[in-house]
C-alpha cells in the first residue's frame, strides 16, 4: 500500500522514472514491474515466520540477483527489516544508492537497527518524529515526513449512504468489528467478536454490527450465517469488503485486532478497544518474549505512551470481558469524548497531510535524482 502510493507520487514528480521490484497488486497498479510477488509474505511470530521462510528465501535470492545485475539508480526498501535490511546492505556495499522508507520498528521508543541502517547507506525517511530524532542521534540522515496513512485513510461514502447500502439504520448504535485478514486471526477473533456482538446487542436492546473484511469476506459471511442459524437472537451483522475505512469512520465504536488498523481508526477518530489472540503456539511464544516487547500492543497507545484504548491480549481476549469494557465506554458520553480527544492528539503526532509527496521529494533528493 505504501509502496504503491509512493510510486504514484514519484511518477507525478518525475514521469521519466521506471520502477521494478517486490510488492503486490497495489504496486503493480501504480506501474511497478513486479519481479517478486510478496503477497502473503508478512507474518507474525516465529512459528508463522518459519512456515513462510522457504518461499521468502527464494524471493530474497531472486531480488539480490536482480539488484546486482540491473543496478538501479536508487533502491527504496520499505519496512520488512529481516528481508530488506540485508538487501539494502548488499546494495550499498556494491555502490547502489539506498533510501530506506519507513524503517523497521520505527514506532519503538528505544533505538533499534541504527547500525544496520547505517550499513545500508544511512539515508532514512521515517513516519514518526521520535524515530527521526533517535536515528539522527546515531549519525544517520533521517527525515520525518509524516505518516502516509494520514493521506491514505479516508472513507469513500458518507455515513447515511454507507449504512443504507447495508440495509442498516442510521439511528441505531453501530459497532465495527475488525478481526484481521490472516487466517489464524480470523479463526481466533471472529467467533469471539460475534460473541461480543451478542452481549452488546442484548445489553443495549438494539445495536447493529459491521465486519470490515480486507479479504476472505465470503468465509466470514458463512461463519456469521452459520451462527445465526443456531442462535435466533442474533443481532444484525453485515460483512463488507473493500470498505474498511468506511466501516471504521461510520461506526460509533470499534472492536479491532491490533496492528495498522488501530492507527487507521485513530486517524479517523473512532473510539475502540484493541484485541489480539494468537494461536496456541503464538501464545506460548508471547510468554517468553513479553519482557522485551513494548508496554502496549496497540499503536495509538504506543504513540501516546499511555493506555488510551483498552487492550485484551491472548487469554484475556474473551467475549465477556471485552463486551463489558466496550459497554462501559459506550454508555459514558464523557469517556467517549475523552477518547476522541486523545485520538485527535495522536493524529496530530503523525504530521500534516502531504506526507507521501514529501516522502517522494525526499527520495528524489536523497537518491540524487533531483
């Protein structure tokens, strides 16, 4: 997503540029010749990573070969440190100029990867101001341009149009459910979120729910329909694909899995609770890695450095607990407004609009293409 947006802006600034590399459909649509399709390469946890490792290694070797053969004027790695830092170091060592966009773990408040990024050439464009400060203190040319999501995250419809299109009412509380897109996230989160919906609906007397699906929407619909066939008191639940930002923007409240979705919801200003329940292997792994992780898992809380949005992790992520906290917030107008105000503050820390254009200008400048 970020790569496609960056290429679109670079193409507007310099129509003579040509692009090739690793990515997915959004980069292909932006005009990139995809030599390694990275769809599905993103993983969470050691166990999930090991499953995808053989395919990722094949793509890594292919890109390494292509870099050294084609010798592009500029190589722009985007996040994905375990993969891209290695490529960046190889490119820099062979005289290929590297401009790292969105350095890995840049949301962390503790310095990480500075030495490795220096070995990539030391030119970094970052989306968080503290990341630029930390890396600059380590001697890198690090520039804060703002977060690209500020430009990207926008609903496509107004609230009335969105709800009417789903056969829902504008006068009934609407709660958005965002279980995630990976198969294990849907398996761990969807039934729990449907359970939350039943409890909230029963307590409020009337409520309606929208599941935002990045993919696998048909599978989610079948799961909802199967549950509804067994439980006559099911609330109205709609599954929508391709309208995730509308789902976030037009919901009164969200129950969302942790990840980028939480930051997107913060930009839109929608109050939320954040959940993540890993597979049994991931939960076991979490116990051993917990001491080295950040205090929070949700990006709004990490950015604010306090618990703005309640979090439920692993064994705490059960329908009863989540629904109780969600109801207590939704029933308290002052608490809802306080959370909205805190989300506005978080949005303010991400910079002004125009982040993608500023990033493209920085790539041209740092890449020696001006």
